[in-house]
């Protein structure tokens, strides 16, 4: 897994991005040298460890702190920010095994977890029969920005590699909201006909996010400790809650029109779901569109045998339905 975030030329990604043309971008006399050094070290460590979630999470926070105190014209802020944004794209788990004869699964991780190690069990299960790709993103950005980047990065990846269609998608937790928000765009062709498995979706939004967006929390924790984290759940225009857009009747209808084949796997003991969400699962997800996994909890769900088994059964059924029939 440690080499998965190397660029296509095989050289470590950070060598080209953080020191363009061989010039060091830090200035020993700068008052921000320690922050720059920390950001660079975290980015390099995150890349070397295949998208280690705790490292990338700290990098994201450090970048926000740095931006809040650094002069807007400081070119080093732009350099490291650009490097981090470039890292956020779609990767093959192992590009050397890619073949257009096999379907491709795109994994979209949840907030604060990264693609590893949470999805390792799923990767092992499906890598025998599918090409495995994943989208790496910064979960502290506004969801509208992440969804827009997902559309852009997947479009570029799709154009370059031309994976066999229809696409298979496995999304986890917050990743389910990001995908649903990404689908609600004019570019329906990008996701049209895909088959989707949602694992532990945050239906109507995580109840923890509602706490994070409460005014007292924003004043005493978010605004002081982590600048801009209060924007985490805002949409592109900042007017409507993305979760309201996603789960509104019009949003649900649009999503079902684009991705007609999908299944939600709901942990029975999901701490993120509010009582309201549980009461309206059938109304929001539809009869036969979800399964409750007995005894499962939110963070454990991706690694449970029952979850993996149900995901495989659903995708295999989708594969049979998509296979061309003989005349």
C-alpha cells in the first residue's frame, strides 16, 4: 500500500510537487518556517504511508491554521496548498493489474478515515475480480467543493483509462453524501448507469455534524481551534444544507434517475444516525433499497463479513444484469 500514491512515472509524488525544479520553497528566515516544515513533513508522510488518515487529517488542520496567520501573498502557502490539492484525486490500488476486460470499483472513503486501513478488507475481497480505484479527498473542505473535485477527477481518470462501464461504486459514511451531492449536477453522463453499494450512509446527515454546526460549538471550538471547519457541511453557495438538498424529494428523484441500481447497508447500531433518520429510512431509501446489518456499528461495518458478503452478492447480481445477452 505504501507505493499506491506514487505518480505515474514511478517517482515519489512529493519530490516533484514540493520542490519544483529542484528549488526549496522554504525560507529559513520566515516566521512561518515551522508551519511550512510541518505541512511538508505531514504531506510526505501521508504519501509514503498510502494515505494514512491520521496524518492527512493533521495536515489538513495545519494548512488551515497556517492560512489563517500567513500573509495572503506568501507563495509557500500556495505551493503546499497546491500540492495537497493535486494529491486529492482518483488512484488505482495497483495500476499494473488494470485491464479493461474487468469492471472497475471506485471506493469513496468516509470523513477522517482515509482509504486505509478501513477498506483493506473490501480491497482484498474485490481485487480478484475487479479493478480497484479510490478517491482521496480532504474531508474538512466544504462538501460542495469535494463533490465538484470528485466530478472533475473522475472525469479525468475516466478519459485517461477508459474503464469498462457501467462503473461499480462502494461509498462509506460521509463518502455516500459526497457521491450523492456529486450526482446532483448537470453532468449525469458521468455517473449514469453505475451500480452503488452505500456502507453506513449518514442518512439526513450525521447527528455529530449537527452538533459541530451548533453556534456554541462553532464559537468555542471550531472558530478558535480549527479555522474554517465550521464550513465543513456547507454547500457551494452556503445557503442550503447539502443534506437537505440530497434528501429532499427532488434530490432523491434525480439521484434515482442517474443511479438506478444501488443498495444501502445500514448498521443496526449506527451511532451516527438520528432517531428521525431511522424512522424515515423506508421513505428516504425506499423498500428493498436497504438492508440492516444486525449487531453492526458505524466504524466497524466496512470490515464485517456480513457487510462484505452482501456487497459482493449485490455487485455480482449487478454484473449479471449488465452482461450482454446472446441472441
